C-alpha cells in the first residue's frame, strides 16, 4: 500500500513538473514572439500581430503588445545605463547635394545633460535658420540652392536617454502635399481601384518631381478614421477627430473635424487619426487620458514605442513630421509643439510602419529614383512608394 501511494505521489509530481515546463515553454515562446521577434525583424513582428488580430481581434493583441513594449522599454533603459546614455536612433546622411560639412549634434529640450547622437555631416552653408531655433539643418534636395526641408533630432525624455525624436520641417510654400491610399488600407470598395490607377503607388508623372514621402495613419480596424483622396471618400469623417486636410489650391491645414476643418467644395483630400495632440498652440490634455478606443483601439497612449506624427505651424507655411523610437503620445506631442506646431496629430506607430523617405536620382533610366530613409534604423526599401504599397501615405512634390 505504501508503495502505491509513493508511486501516485511521484506520478502527480511528474505531472506538475510537466505542466510547469509546458507553461514555461509557452511563456518563453510568447516572449519570443512579442518581444524578440519584433526587435530582430520588425516586419515579421508586424505580420504576426496582424495575423493575431484577424484571429482574436485588435484589443487582445493590443494588450499583448502593451506588455511587450513595457518589457522592451525596461530593457532599453537598462542597456542605456550601460552604454553611456547614447540615443539608439540616428539620422542617415543624405548626400543629394555637395557643400562644406559640419558635425551635427543632438538638441536637448530638457535641462538634463545628454550625450550627443552620432555625428551627421550636414552642409554648413545650407542651414535653415527660420524660427523656431531648435537646431534645424538642411535636408534633402534644394531648389535654386535653397533647402525645401530641414531636420532636427530632439532629446525629449530625460528618463529615456536611448530615445529621441527626429523632426522634418517641410516648406509648403515650395512643396505640394498629396495623399495616396494603400491597395489594402484604409479599406475601400472597388470604385476606388477604378478611380485611382495603380493605387498605392506614386503616379509616374509625380515621380518626375518627387521630393519625399512619409507614412499615413492606422488601419481601418483600429478606428475607421475618415479618408478622402482626389475628392473620393474611402471612409467617412468622424466629428471631433484630428484631420489633415488638403485643398484645391494646394494649401494644407490640420484641425478637428467640425472644429476647424469642415466639408467645403474646395476640400479635395483628408486623413483622420485619433484626437489632436497639439491644439491651438497647446498640448491637448486628452494626451494624458488613458482610453484605448480614443487612441485607436491599439496600445495605450502612455505606452512607449515607435510613434509618428505630423503638425503644422500657425501660418500654415511649415508641415512638421515627427518620429520617435521610444515615445508616448505626450512626448510626441511635446516634440511637435517644441518644433513650432500649432496643431498636430499622431500618425502610425511601431517601427515597421514608420517611414520618411527622401528621394535621390540613381542615374539609371530603368529605376531613376530611390528612397532613402530619414533614420538609419528605419527599414530600408529603395522602391518604397515607387511601387504599390499596402497602406496609405503622404508624398511631396515641387509645384
């Protein structure tokens, strides 16, 4: 009898050990999928997240991603302590023009000391000096020797030395903004495909005077945010949401729908995404409100991850793009405000979807242009937006 009891105890112990190891392996596999995989391959991580959304819906995936981002943020903070507090993003050296060069350093917007980002060679004679003075430097192609864009890199969060926010200021008096839906997102009916040939691809006539392009907003499943292109509505607008609008005469505005932006006969394109993050020259206090639905039925607005956004100055002359590798909605908003944005909105999030490309001539008649990403850490794709893309984006041409 004693032997039987002892055998049962051993059997139960073995079962518990087996269950423990199974759970441990499951946790390890989940950790690998949500933390390691996106770090090693952002594209693969994004594909797995999209697959999971199709199976369990957006909110469970958002909860998993939220935990993942907290773990990655803790790891990045730990690594930052041991590597001297260096930023983990750096601006790629764009070489579309020749001029004397000088080293560019990270600009800090806090009172805390910081380490310079990797030095980037910039044309000393082409520095854009218009206000606000946050260390703007010429970026991309020039027109008659005058820069049409400028870039800067801000240290925005003293608690996260590894994180920085890169900014591109776009002179809308020299450049025209266009929108393009992707061939999949935002979701749309067949009439859009008929009305826009090669949807998702920058039209060939525009490629002849293409300067830059950058990512759009969330997928339709994350909020069904409104979008119209060339007067064709893909998704209807929602009142109160942040809206970037383009008008028939080419001018651009950002504001809340029915609170600064409204349907008018000369409105030809718009894109919505979440609430405004900067409104009338002030941080919108909604950036501090934790509400998953409000911020796209995805990760929370206080979660730290790659985020992108866009703002416009009060005089509507400059459009300002922002991308940060470790940002909350609040730090993204603060960077855009510091850069001179009067109104601003969040765009897409996560490294795989963050793109800002300036275009260079290749000298090859078969493929005359190549896309050069703003940051070394952005996924390289020389044909970005020059071939059909699955998600919406904005692009810039000369007039």
